[in-house]
């Protein structure tokens, strides 16, 4: 079941590249700001 979910997720990531890029950029920015807030 986990393998099936990973295959479906990979297909969606490769089909919707722009959407994936936007989500990853937002996730990265959010993590960066959280880490910056913790450090400072």
C-alpha cells in the first residue's frame, strides 16, 4: 500500500511540475523563516 501511494504521488509530482515547484518553494520559505525565528 505504501508503494502504491508513493507511485501515485510520484506521478502527480511529474505531471504537475509548476504546482510542485510552487509548493516546494513555499515549504522551503516557511521552514527557513521558522528556523530564522528560532535562532534569532
